C-alpha cells in the first residue's frame, strides 16, 4: 500500500511536503523544462518587494566547501511586474503557490501584500523577515520579537491569505522568535534562512562578495537547521517548514523526525535541478518500505532517550 505524503498547513493542502525555497527557483517558469512543476508540493517565489530591485553587483555568489554564500540583495521585478508578468503563469500550475514578500519597512510589506491580495493566484504568503544581505529591513525584523510581531500583525490586516514567517538563525533564542510569530497570527514558520558568512580572497585580501558578507546555505548549515527545528517543535505549537541543506531524501526524513511538517529545498536546486523529484520518490519509498501510512507517523518522532 502506498503511503500518503499529503500534508496541510494553515488550511492549505499540499500533495506532498517538498517545496522549493525562495530565491533558488526563480519564478518557477525557469524550471518548466527541467521538472514536472505540478509534482511539487509547493513553490515559493523569489522575494517580491514594492519596487523593482537590481540587487548587489557581481560577484554576488561564492561556492564554499559545503555550500554557497550569496549576497543577491533581493533582486526582483517588483510587485507590479510580478502581478502582470509572473502571476499568470503561476495560476496555471496545479500546486500550491507561496509568494515570498520582503521589505525595508513594515509599510512596504503591507503595501505589497495589499496589492497581491487583490489579484490572487496563490495560496499563501511567506514573509521574509530574515534576509541577512540587505542594508535595510530583512534580518532586523527577524531578530527582534516585537518588530516581527508588528510586521506580521500589520500584514494580517490587509490579506486574506495564511501567513508563514521565515525565521533567521542569526538569533540568541529561536524559540522566542517562533513564539512571537505564532502570537502575531502566523500559521507556520519556515526555518532556517541563511547564516551570515564571509569568504576572503587571500591574493588581493578583499572579500569574495562585493557586499562583503552574505548568506551561507547548503549542506554546511543542515545540522544547525535541524537543531533549531527540533527546539521550536518541542516548545511552540506551530507547523514548521524545514529549510537548510536538504539535498536528498535522507535529509528530508531527518527534518521530519526533528519536527518539520513541510520542507523547502534551496541550494540543491542549483546543483541538481531535478533533486526535488528524487526527494519525493525517495521519501515515498522510505515511507512504504517502513510500512508508515502517513508522514505524521514520523513528524517529531526523533528518539532522544
């Protein structure tokens, strides 16, 4: 008997838990010829801001020993072009669409979400409250529980869509941040965003990224991500979408055992464009081979004693 991979978060149904992380999949159309987009559990778009952003000048990505650094700077087409040029394609897909929204101040988050709510064509909003490579906003909200709550509550007033809060690992107490997100009305948290990192060219003694520092992602951050998912799952009653170094089905199972309901695959998309399809199949095989009827049979079921 085939095991069920379907999940539900905030009233939204997903055919499976495997989504793609914001900033690693473009606006989805870029991957149309590479994988079956409708087979994904969900698609999270690039971060959308009020105005179009060119981002930081290159080089803005740098490969590391076990991952990559990026300082893209939230380059995107802006909300109006996103609505006109990207939403029509996304509306055609038979999978859950989550729009990631970023801003330098609360009023920008609010205005973007207000405009998006009028057109629809997507299921959820993911608030990027934790980007470490922009000059304003971003991580500022994700490291302060009060600011995070104000941002979520303000957006809650202008949208009918369920809100996911994307959390930063660059904090002292991730549990306090997750608890604040729940109190403000978020239906789930996605975690973790990138860690702050840096690489230096020893020949010219300059940073390898023009921005100096960037966000570290990939396999190197997986143990950190799993530990934080585990901590939040134990302490806060809110669905978690696990992110951070997922590059195979075994990684997916680890995140579920730690407490993640959903998953987002990020950096691995750059290395192996069809990795999500392999993760879905591997996860299905694991569930079936172990006679597990539902993902809920492994979510949060790590044995610590």
